[in-house]
């Protein structure tokens, strides 16, 4: 379990030692007892033996008893979906 925000990651290695999820970048959106992080990552395709396309994930953590625990997440599965989300947010919250 992670005790600091810097320790929070989406990197994942399976039981055989193969890295399955590779974190490329992360941005902390909010800090505190409830922390929200936007991760950029990619997943290993076992059939093709190549890294898949980049994805994004927003994950929400709660710090309890000194450790962070994942409470919810939303995966953005493609660049097209990410652009659609950005367009809608820009429409809802235009720059002043």
C-alpha cells in the first residue's frame, strides 16, 4: 500500500515478472485525504507481444490509517474518447 502520493502508480507486473501496465506520466489533480490522479499508461498485448496504444485513467484514492486506497477509477480507452471529453469540457467551461 502506498503511504505517499509519489508512490501511487498504475505500473503492474504479473506473477511471472512480466510488466503488464506501464505508467508513462501522471498528474495530481487534487491532494488531501481524497486524492485524484490522472494517469497516462499503456498495456502489454500478450498475443501480439507489443505495447498497446496509450490510454488515460482518472483514479480517486482515499487516505485512511496512513495509506492510500483506490476508491474509484474511470478509464479513457482511446485518443478519440479523450478528445471528445476535452471538447465537451471546453464547451461546458469555456476560457474566460
